[in-house]
C-alpha cells in the first residue's frame, strides 16, 4: 500500500510580537486575566501590507528546504486558511506562482481552526489514491484583519502566522510501526454556526466582517468533540494514549488543551503547547506547533504523533501519524 510520509516542515511568524500588556491600554482587560483564562502571553501580528500569502510563502520555503526539494518536485499545494488574500483566486495559486511552480494544481481549504487537519487529510487521500506523489500542505492566517479590536472576548485570543509540511508517497506494509499517516477522522455540524463565525461575507453583507464567538459554548463542546475523533483514531489503529509520544492539539486555549489531554489520559509532558507564544492562529496553529517541537528536538523520526483540532462550523478532526 501507499502511505503519506512527512518529509519536511517549516513555519513563519510576523516580526511584531504583541504582549498582553499592550491590550491594557486599549480595552478593559489585564495580563493576569488573559493568562488565567487562556494561557496566552503574546501573539504575532502581521505588519501593514503583510498578507496571508506572504506568511504562507515563507513557511512553504522553509518546509521545502527542510525536505530538500524544489517547486519542480511538487504535484499539489493545499493551503488551509480562513483569511485569504482575495475572495478569489485561491491564495494557494498565488503561493504556487511565487514558488515558481507552473504545473500541477493548488487550491485553498476552509475549515477554520480545523483547516490544517482537513488539508492534511485531503493531501493524504490524493497520495493514497496515486493522484499525487509529493504535496505541500500549508496553514496560514492573518486573523488580526478580522478581529473587532474593541471586543475584549475575542481580540486577545488570536494571532497571525503560517506553518507547512511536505508530504510524500512511500511504499508501506500497512503496519502501525511504519512512518506516515496512519488514520484520519473528520467531522462537522453546521447547527453550531452561530457559536463561532464571522459576521460578514461577499454573498451576505458584501463586507469582510468581524469574528464573533460564544466562548462558553465553544468551550463546552470542545473537549467532547475532540475526544470523539481521537477515540475513533485509536479504534482504527488498535493504539491508545499510552502509545502516543506527542500530542499536538490546535492551540486555542490552554484550558481546552489540558482538559482534553486529561480526559484522554495523555501525560502532560507529552503535550506540545505553543498557545502562550502564538495565541490562536487558526489553521496555522498545528503546523506552527509541530515545527517548534521538531526544531527543539522533541519530535523525532519514528515518534507517534497525534493531531487534533476544532473550529467554527463546528468542524473537528484528528490525524494519527508516525513521524
């Protein structure tokens, strides 16, 4: 059988790091309040004129360098984002052009904070069916552009950034000890739309709109939904939390991350947490966290890595892979 193996990773953050203290001058909040409720201490904010495509391009180049490939080696680019440069064309095709890739295909994927899990799952299907041999999967966001900076319940939570992986086809016997993506599980439930959404769009208001969230409701559903798709991953592979080397969740809120790990029986020392440094970067959060853990030496070749995310819609999903 064919399996999708991760061969390179990279990331990019805007230069400006915005501390919690900076919010104290603008809205009724404090560093203590933000850290206690979210675990966030800072987030990166894109500069004026710096776009999602800019962040994505930089992360893509880092991932390609890590994999030792060029644009000529790619068959496909899948870019997960909720903050594209334009309504159309897809930001992925702009990145494709910037990389000098004049063949294959490129498209965007929109599943909000679950976007990278959906994009990597899609790439896995292309590889498993033989339609592509090498794919660049990117998560990139400039959420600072859709925040209401007067809404203290949302503006302190999000940041900008990008991360990317190179995924390649490899022959496999199909056992769980071999490298590659072992199983993926995706879910969505549109009945929860009003709990986390943007109040604008080209077809509805002809505006970009602002992010709106019912924080307590999102928190209430998060742990249960995350547990659902991770349990499905264990059932599909015969593995358990005891087998996991690293748990890399979507970086939305430290309380959600800690609650999910505790419910699943994953030891705290196995959890990769970057929400304190990056805030919630939506579709970029998982590849950003992966790149941090790879670069600091935690994630090693052969490690069993569990990814999960939940986002607006609601959407949620998991990926279990051997690094």
